[in-house]
């Protein structure tokens, strides 16, 4: 076990503070985390591509910058999910069909992270095209749960979650189209924040067609996630969705340091999708969070599930069409994995009329849900309907429909908030008694109100801190 003073045991903001005071240099931080990745990555599958030379060059350049110019995250090691473009770095989208793909431009999110002085150690593991609730592919294999490597780390930001949970980086870029930040956060014991639709630009490669996905942070602390959101947030010219900005002079990090006030919180624990039983441990985590919120002075009320079962068909139809957004070169389709091919084949069979009906149905259902919960500041649910499953649970050698059904309990509570576009977080407030596995709870905020979610999450972190639980991992 490492000592609490080891660099990787520090939060991102603590590492940046040490850089500013001269306690450690960006090059020393980069070397330390790269060595840790070299030691652990092969076993746990955090990265698809590591970029040690580029990381050390970037860190060395930061050391030449004038003292006092460093920002809140300057010098901090991080990593980028391999679904977004990084100029000059192999970007595979988790697919053998793109194993040699090297973009010539950065995603806006990558550029923003570089401009504030974060140091990327590489591209994190993701399922092919981000299609799945687990992380596995034919390039790097599975991302394994840090608490038990026989279990899946979840997906599709599984590699990012593993990297943060193991201290390979203190905070990481991720993305979420149906739960892909919150699912691995729940399974790996992290704080994961899915921002509101339009909060973070998806350009310049082009917005995905459904409006479901958004990029955001995975972190071990609420403050770290808020600091990275400050970096990522903000529209770029041509973006199809723009979330209203914070008032001038405010930051999300500032909200992590403010009391949220007394909030009215609605809660439900029955998913909208039919036929999904919620694991008792997930219910126990939800009950624990409810009692904790009440002890902090918040009003917690039971509410009906605000979504109907019809949203499942709408989501599946939209997701099938979205799976075709990545153009695969002629003859390369055979390189794709079975579940990816099944999604794309399904998407090809969706007519324009059916797709339009699915999107319209999704919007009607989500408008009703937002209206039904408008009197509440926050909504509390389990993050998942299930606990972590063995890596082999998601085997793709059989019927793809069996695999897809096995994924349903992982997204039953998360995907509705991709449809509404509301911000949502997963918090690691609860661990199972028998095996010590983390079990997440989800908080969904009002449209475009990440600020309240961050303030409440920070309050919960202070009341029931989870940092010491990482001692065995770090």
C-alpha cells in the first residue's frame, strides 16, 4: 500500500497546488504516473494508447512557463477517452477498423485541456464506438474493475474509470451517451458527472445525431470533477446545443465550495423499462443516500417513476441509428465486433419515418418527465439496477440479443437522463458488506443546473467521505 503522500494519492487540485508551490514539478508528476501506468495497465486495461514521450514533452514545456501563470489544473496528468480525436495520436474508437487512424485536429475538449496545462498520458480504453455498457474490444481487451479484476469496470468510459480509480491519473476525460460516465463511476467507486446537453462542445468532428451524448469528467473527488468541467464547459461556433452559462465570474469549482441550502428531493427506485429487477444492494445504497440527505436537512419524498416504458423503444431505435455515425471503410465492416455489427444492422433497418417517430417520442416522453419533476431541485435514483458482473458475462460469441439484454440493468436508470439532457451524477456513497464493492447512487438535476448538483455532491462527500477507501487501491 502506498503512503498517503505519494503523488498519485493526491487529488488533481492537490497535485496542481504542489506544482504551483514548487513541491513537485510537472515532469516529476508525469514520470510518476507513467511508471504507475506501466506497472498496472496490462492487468487492468485502462489505456488503448499511452503517449509517454508526448506527455514528458508537454510537462517539460510547462516547467518553462513563468511562475504564477499556472491554472487550477496545470501540470496535472490526465487522459482522454479514445472516442474523441487527438491530433497526432492514434485514435481508434475502440475498433480494429481504426487501428491506424491518426487525426490531424484535436477535439475542442482535448484542445481546452491542453491549453490549461493538463498533461495527457494517452487514450483510455472504450468499447467499439462506445456502443456498450461494458468496456472490451479487439485491440486492448477488457477494462477490469480495480476492486476485483475478475469483474467488468463498466462502460463505455471504463478505461477512464480504471485509470482514475487506480491513480494512474487523478482525473480523466470521459463521455456519456446512455450512462457511460455514471456506469463505470458506480462500479469503480468514483464521482462521475454527466453534464447537461450543450454544456461541452462535441466538435469539430460533428455532433452525434440524437443529442444523447456529452463529454464530462470522472474523478475521485467532487472538486476535481468541477475543476475539469470548468475547463470543458462552453460552446464552440456551430454547436447545435448551447447550455446557458454560469453567471459572469462564477465557476463550477466555486459551487463545490458552497452550501446547497435546503433542497427538495424526489426519489424513485423502479426503472421505466419492463422486466428489470433492481438488486437489493442497489436499493440499500439508495436508501442509505436518502437517509443521509435527510440528516443534512433536505426534504426527501417518494415520487412515481417519471418515465414510461415506451422510452425504451425510442432509445433503442435512436441508439441503433447513432451506431452508424462512424463511417467504416468498404471491406472493413467485418473487422467490427458482433454486438457492434448487430447495432449497425439494426440501425440500417430503421426507416426515416420510424427514426423521426422515435426522436419525437423521446422528446414527448422527456418533456412529460421534466414537467412531472419540476417542483424538485434534484431527483435521486440508484445509478444501476445491478452490481458489477464478471468480464465473461458480456461474451460476444453467442447471440448478440442475449448480450444486449444483459446490458439493460446497467442503463435502466441512467439513459433516461441522456434523453432529457439533464445533468446527472453518480456518487460512491455505499459499499457492499460481503465483498466491499462500490454501489453508486444517481442524482439528476434541473435542466442545465450542474451547479446545484455539484454543491449537493460536495456536501455529501464531506458528510460521508470516500477518499480513505482508496488506500487499498492506491
